């Protein structure tokens, strides 16, 4: 018998609303009723739609029923924060500014908060601070994930003598100029092919339908702010069974960027929805959440995961172009999100873990923690520390806002730092100068109980956006690059 194939049109034909419940129903029925006749499946789904409350306890249909049960209309009553809030550890507290601490203390008072931690690279952001980790009970906070959903690191390690970085600098400079585009408005005239653009969410979620065209043209582009693609020297300390790369020196390409305009639009839309559903005190307004039992929460979850996969695809497009230019396949690729929410277990409990500018560091999980355009990045393996909710920092973290960096760091000082470390910079400005960042080595010392260091990446040829930073650009930057645009003191 042929396998069941059900479409969104079929479900809309029996009255299903234009919502994520359509995608949910399609997936569940194709999995659990794959050999049933279409007309029989549609009859079952019609019954669920007619009386969803009768199916809430059903092991399969219950999930569909939850999306169909009418939700109570939000009232005007302000939700109160808990008095003291949950306790949470602070890693590297000596160099975390007060703004980030205050934001984390506010997040800890949310009624849905279960556990949290503040990473040593933390600085103030919008809602949850950059470097903030928050586990919640069946709730997702759009601004706890951030605007640049799925912003991530990706490292490809090539079995090429890293001495070539000095011998063929012009080649590597030219390659970086060809493999991607930088900036908030950057689009390719000819779209890349990738399976992520065929995802059903683009057809089934109303918001995403209007974002598909631009997302396709931005596939493989990079953001502004602190986003980059760079060639460098990779040093592996010893053969680790998880990393699987022998000790030695290699050539590597490291990229940092996220989900571009797609993620920004998802974040801003669903933050507005969350604020309409839950009115919180002013200091916590940007921490409004969506329950995963709600249609809006289910829709955001699907859209967030799509944006994360899209961000990953952007990196893969870039790295595949680099590999083609080098004429080699990488020995190993290491990558991780750091603006995302995951369904995880924490101390035996099901939770939603938000890592806004934090690296997943579960036991044996690989990740990349970058420094700056002259400081090394660290290849790490998580220790699965419960105290940090299985998390580590996502970088060095800013010690100066962009405005402060522009006002206090000279072009001469930047050039001296680049020359001292043998770095060729394409683009990049004073707002991203090394002096604007904390000392990555001190940050790593503050989290030795969270991760093991397996190797380092030393930048040699760095490409960034390089667009001049002006005060009026602050809001525009924030719309598209979350951890790139969320800075303290501006």
C-alpha cells in the first residue's frame, strides 16, 4: 500500500486554521498513520477539529488537539514577578558590568524561570543579557533567544600547511572577497540552491511566506557588526576521540553570522505577539514569553528552528565555496549555535534552555569560542556542568560599547595591533577593534569547570563588514544582528 501523503490544502479543506497546527498534523499523521487511506485520516482529523477537548489525552492526536483548543483571551492584568527569583551562578563576576547583572536578576524573577547562569563574557542586551542562560518551564521567550536567531560559529579544518597563509596572503584575501557578502542589506542577485529553502514552514506559516524571497537571496551572506569570515592557523593540542583531529598545525576557516533578515523578522514579530499576550512590569517587558501549549508558541518554535537551520545553511554555503577554492575537503567541521532555545533535560526535568550569546556545553559537545580579530578562538568540549545549565561563553564579550570604542581607540592603535599579530583585515572598523573586547584568555580561565580546550584558532586574514558606524545606525543594526548590535552603554 502506498504511504500516506497529506497536504496543507487537504487540511484547510476540512476547516483547519492557517497555523502551525497544519504542519504538526501533517507530520504526525504521516508518521503514525502512514499506511492509512487519506479519506480515513481526514475523517479522524475532522473529528479532532470538531471536539479537540475530547482528544487532549490521546498520545498522538493530543498534540494536534492542543493547537485547536480555543485559547483564553489575554487580559489587561499585569503579571507579577517573583519576589526573590531563582538563584543562579555568575562565572567571571569580576568583569561583568552591572547592566548585565540587573537584567539577569530580572529574568530570574519570571514565574516560568527554572534555572539560569551568567557567562563570563556577559554584557547588557535587550531582555535577557548577552551571555545569559535561562531554563524555563514549557515557555519560550523570543528576546531570550534574541534577534539574530541561530547566530553561530562554524570552523572548517583543512590538512594544509598554515605557512601558506603568509606565502599566499593575496589568494586568501581574494577568496574571502568572493565567498560571501557582508552587511544588513546584502543580497545575491543569483540565489544559491539549498534544501532549507524548500522547507514546508515557508508555505505553512503566514509570516514566513513573505520572507522567503529575501531569505533565498541572503542565503550565504554574512551580517554586520561582529560577524566575520576569516582564515587562520589551527593548533590541535592532542588527538581527542570526539574531535578526531591529530595533534598538529592546520589551516582553518572560521565564520560567525546568523539568520539575517529572516531571524530578525521572526524575532520582532513574535516578541510583539508575546507582549500582547502577557503584560509584564516595565523592567521585564522584553522578557514576555509564549507557552508551547499555545498556537503562537508552537508557531514561533517552528519558525525559530527554521531560522536556526537557515543560519547553518548560510555557513555551509560559505564553507563549501572556500573548500572549492582550496581544492580540498575539510578534515573536520565544528559548529554551534549561540542564540537559540533547546528542549533539554536539566536535573531530570524537561525545560526550555535559552542561550542568548552562550555556547552549548553538554558533556562531550564540541564548540567554538572566538576572541577578537587578533586574539585566538578556542575549540572546546563541554563538561556538562549542571551549574551553568550545560553552557559556556560565546566569545570574549565586549568591554566597550561601539560608541565608546570609536571615541577611545585610534586608527593608529588598531593598525599597530593588527601588525603585531600578523593579521590582514578586510573591512572592520574601530567599533570592532581588539581593545573593545575583554581578554579572551581571562574569560576562558573563568570557565575551566565548564569546558575543556582542545585547540586554538589564530586569525590571520579577517573579513568583516567595515561599514562606517554612525549613531543613527544603532536601531537598524539591532533589527538584524542581535549579539552584534546589542551592546552596553549606547
